[in-house]
C-alpha cells in the first residue's frame, strides 16, 4: 500500500451551492469541505479518480491523510463521505483538520483473527456472530491504529467478547467504555450452529424433527 494513496491534491473553490457541485461532478471532480481547529472551514475540490482509488483502501477512513491545498499541506481525517447509491462515484467528502497534540475521535475497523481455526468453530461446530464491525476510539494522531484485532482463537462456544476484552493499543481508549461499565458493548459471540432437534418415538428410536422457525 503506497503512501502516495494518502496524499491528495486539492484546490480552494469559491463557486458554492448544489449547482456548482453538480458541475464539478460532471468534470470528474469531488466537492469537499475542510473544518476543525482554529482556522475557518474551507471548500475544496479534488480529482475524482484519485479519491476513488484511495477510498478503496480500508485505512483511508482511519488514517491521517495529507491534503496539498495549493502548496500548503494539511493533516486531515475523513469524517464523512457521500457516495452515489449505485454508481462507483464519490459525491462529497468532509475532512477534519488534525492538530498535533490534540486527541481525535475516529471509528476504526475491527479485524477478526483466527475465526476459522478457533476450536469452538473448527471442532465444536460453532459460528462467529459479529455484533460490531468498527470501534470508536480516541487518541493522539500519532497513536492512531489502522485497525484493531479481535482474536477468536481462545473464545469458547457460547462465549461473548465485549469491548473490555479487546487489547487496545497503548494510549488508545474506547469512547463507549469511557462512559461507564454499562457501555461495555458486545463485539462478537460464538454460537452453536442451528440444526434439527432429535426426539424419540414410543420404541425409543431417534426421531429427527425439522428445525424450529
């Protein structure tokens, strides 16, 4: 994964409004806005092909990006992105300035490890039910992880992992856990596979019944 993917060029735009944004999209441009910090918000324009290529990488959404705004480089995070409902097109992006020494709040993807090789799955016939796909964290920009691992190797059949069970990187905190123990949300559970129930007839022979809906 090339670092060039996370370095984007942008220009300041002064022609605002829905009509202006529509014209930019027809020119294969992406309208965007940059806000945060002590500086005023800025309306920007980026090349659509560059954005489309970069956003295919998972880290694009949790990585500190550099935007070159007419010669001035700014560290930013993607805070929101609007896409076309069925075409491979990015319609608009919201960027937030990243200030060194100031904590940021970001949704970081969860990577589930050893899901197929976990004994509860491989030997006991269980299946992993993912209850979360990303975790909201807060940390300094320099400590921002691209993802957080969720190791299922030692999770038993019927067991549920919560946020407090995750091994977060150093100096990284969960936003939900900071609100109290009652916010220790479930992340993933290994559940028994559903199958037909077995009963016996009058002679004691096994009788297989259809699974209950």
